[in-house]
C-alpha cells in the first residue's frame, strides 16, 4: 500500500497549511482520497508507529519543516534527520553585554536525532525567500557555528528531548536567543567582509532591515538536496 499526502491551497478558504489531501493506493491499485485538517494529520504522523528498522520520509510540512526522515522505536523514541528552513527575519541577539537587533538570512537547520536526543545540529544560510533542492548552502554568517563542520556549539544550553517534531521549533528559538561572542566567527569566511570582530559586523548590520545576501560565503557543501545523499 502507498500513502500520498498533498498540502492543498484550494480548500479551507485557501489556507495552504490547513488542508492535507491524503490518498491511499492499495495493492490492487484502488485509490481512496480524503481531505483532513493539517494539525490532525501532523498529530497522527507524530504518533504513528513504524517498524524499528524503517524510516518514514515526512516531506514538506508546515511551520518550516522542509524535509526529513524519522522512525520511532518500540518505546516510541524518535530517531532520524530533519531539515527545517526558517525564513529571513530581523531579531534581537545578545553579543557579550550588548543587545543588537540584526537581520538574519534564511537558515537551514539540519538535526540529527537519536532516541529523542539531538546528537548534532548543523546550520547553513540560504539566499532569497524561496528554496528547493537546488538551493546553494552558505556559511552561517555570525558566531556559535563552526564554519568548517557547520555544527552548532550550544555552550551551556540543555536541549529538550525531542518527543515530537514541535520540540524542534523550541530548539530553533533557543538558537536565536543564545548569547554569542567571537567564538567560531571567522572574518572572510563567516561573511566576505574582512571585519575581525563580530561586534563590528553587528554594528554594520543593525542599520539594515534585511540581511545582505551578497556577503554570504559559499560553504562548498553543495545544495539542500546534497544533504540527503549520505542518508
């Protein structure tokens, strides 16, 4: 049996994220389709039991979930990999003892989860406002992310157990609100600017409403679609 889920913008008053068309195709080739509320569908997906050795590809979902593959073991603990893309935004960050309101580019969070524990988080920057598998991966432009491995340094933060996918929203928020300094920031590699101190980068960017995508540095890691080649 095959199950196909399509997010539909023609139902529920045109709200793209509220309607899911779920189609079942049995072994005889018979199609059965039904529209369901998106929230109910997500709850069913989060609670679904799958074989321990099999991963379930989740595809594109609302609330920034770009793609992923997860499984639950016999104790219902989640393992897998999840991609989330957070759109560009201007937000407040804490740099040492100073608060700055600065613009961020779109960010791709790539979570590796084992039995409910986030083993590592990689972050890449993306250009523009629309993305697909061919979107190029760029270095994260500020601190707290290694420009070679792209892994986040969480410092003293204690990440919550991932009992459902919504916990990843919490972790994303934790990243934006985590204090930062010059650690892991590299002039000319975090951005094309040869500015040695991240504070001076923030001083430049606090005057801008939108992040200048032209200062991003290609990560050399390929595209959004490349992240799945090893999984």
